[in-house]
C-alpha cells in the first residue's frame, strides 16, 4: 500500500513539473510570436 502511495505521489510531482514546463514553453512561444509579429510588421510589399 505504501509503495502505491509513493508511486502516486511521484507521478503527481512529475505531472506538476510537466505542467510548469508546458506553461513556461507557452509563455516563451507567446513572447516569440509577439516579437515575430513586430518584425513582420516592418516589411512592406
């Protein structure tokens, strides 16, 4: 029983870490998209 609880705790920790990484990646992608839009706005056809 204790082993199962430890496994659940470990998986929960890994899941939380993955969620944090996903959040950080999303924020970075948003920043890059904003920067890209600013660069593209400088080009005229």
